[in-house]
């Protein structure tokens, strides 16, 4: 299945792609289903009330990840792209007060969040750990329509039918168009690069341009980086306590000011690059934790790793330019697509190895490419980064993407740069193929206890006392 660069890099809001953006998108899909869906409508029946239930990981960590708010905003008619993060508190308060939602193009529906939004920890939906159900009732509370959706990571949402087709590997390619370089794994990617003489970014670009004009693609890539860069800058300008109750203080601005002082005084710092990487990544993930505007890369929980490495490239390499930014993103998306196709980018499916591990591999590949790496070196860089995240659990304290998520992104960025540096100094030949690392991640995720898959039932989440 063709995955666009814009499937991997979605502009949205925090704090979670799977627990915030996904449920908001699912609610919007349900509203569309009410109006245009093919479902049996009893004569004269009209939808008067809507409701939703959250299951699995969405139920366990939904409040900490803002899932309840996301559903409310989605039923209000907003999407991750259209919602203004600065307006969300007021909208949520209005819905709670009025006990109604009035999405554009719809009549007003009864919706009392205290009754009609249920966090059901006892009834898992078997298709996926991130399951949710939406309901529509008439004025006499007769059930008219029920739909189940799954948020499968990175903001992707599928219905029950779509999920079954995915599992059966029968899903049709996007837009029904055949791409010129349809690599589904790293072996195929390298073989096609060898035969064509093209870089990974050039092959990915050729695939994208089957679906859109070059100018549209470039404008979209520029918009993605602009959103990432603005997120870094905003994160570096903010301070104070992040929401959620853990009372975790933002640190990126303070650390940035100290580093700027060292820079201006020409004080020696052998860890300078690592410090900048860490601060950039933390800035993004602090913004994400606060519900700000972020870009999935490939998820919100891992949103800081790749932008930090790309900002590092622009900061420390004089040859960096706009074309190199586009090549970085295209290369990273090619690797991210292979990982998602053959394993997962969802913490609820495979733990944090699928989120920060995937992000680090994507960032390493992108950096290696713009530094002049061959396709073989790029594949090696991605493998090194991913291999050294294998087995990493997803255990957010208090169900919030703050501890250990923020610092974990910083270290993922450091690993990505190290992996790219190691790979580009070699000839591309290495012992463990990227495909083997991806399959190992998938198997490890299958073996991993549910306690360590974004449920906050194990790991740091139960061994750190919440303040």
C-alpha cells in the first residue's frame, strides 16, 4: 500500500497522534457517516443524541492524552488540522455547559460528556488496542447507528472493515495508481535504487508525483518543515508548568538560554551538538505535551526527534538548503513507510520502539542522505538507529506524554545523528539488515506485555510517585 510523505507527516495538535488526533478524526468520520453513510434509516427517524465509548489503551490513558477532549472537539466538527489549540479550552467548556454539539452542516445534537462519553476499561475491542465506538440515537434514545474505529498510530484511523482488509493485506493502493518504485521493504528499495541509479529521495519523489504535481509536493514539504520549525521556536520561548497534574516544568527555554550564553562567550563545549539536539527535541515535545501545534514524525509522542535532527543539519552544516530539507523529509518518509508497512509506529501496538525508535531511524536516514550517503549507507543508518531502540517500552507516567517521553525524544535525536555519522563513514555493508531489525521490532512488540504498551500499567508509570 502506498504511503505518502503526508501520511507520515501530518500537521495537527498534541499531545498524542493515536490518542488525540486519531479520536478527533474518528469523530469527524462518524459525523460524515451520519449524513452520507450507507446505513438503514428507519422512516422518519432523526439523530438527536450522539455518544462515544473509549476502549483499551484509549480508556486507560485517555484523560492524560486528552482523548476525551479530542472526541468532544471532533463531535463539535473540528479536525486536527482545523482546530485552533488556543481555542480548545473554551470549546470544551462550552460543550460541557450546554451538553450539546452543533457541528457545521448538522443539526444540534444532545451530548453530555459526563454520560455520553464512556471510558470503558473492562471491554476491549478485539481489533486493536486503541478502539472506540460512536453511537447515534433518536429523540427517544433508540440506537440508530453504531460505528467502531481504531486509531492505529500516527493519526491513522480505520474502521473495522478497513482494519480487516489491512490484516488480510488486501487493501488497494492509494488512489488506485501504480507508483514507479513500489518498494515494500528495504531490500526492494535498495534493488530499485541500484537499477535506477536514483537516490531514495528521488524514488520517493517520483512515487509522490504520480499523485500530485511537483509544485504541490514541494509546497506541502515546505509547510511540514515550517510547522516543525515553528513548533521548535515556540517551545524555546515558553516556560512554566505543563498541564496534566504531574507538575513537570518546561526546561527547553532555560537550557536554550544557557547554551546561547555559552555560545556567545565562546566557551568550549565538547557536547555542543548533542546539547542543541536535545534542546530542539525537548522544545517540540514540551509543546506537544501542552497540546500545541505539532507534526507527526511519525507520531506525536515521537514528534521531536526528526525536527531536532533536521534543525541540527541546518544549524551545523553550511551546505544545508531548501532542497536538502525536502530530500531529508522524503528519505525519512520512505523509511517510515517501510516500518509502518512491515511492523508498527504505534506505542499501543509495539511500545516506544515503534515510536521513538521509528523516528530515530527515519531521522538517521534523512540526515545520512543529505550528507551525501548512498542508498546503502542510508539503509545502514536507519538500521543502526532502530536496532538500538529495540525492546523500548511505552510507560508514560500518569498517562501523560511527559515522563519519559520528552527526554526520550532528545536521546532518539542523539542516536540518529550518531547512526548517520557511523553509517556514512562505512561503505554501506553491515551485518544486520534494516528489514531484520524491523521484523525483530514487530516480534518483540507481539511478545511485549500489554503493561508496557501505552496503558501506564507498568514500568516507570507504576514505579514513579506522581507529585
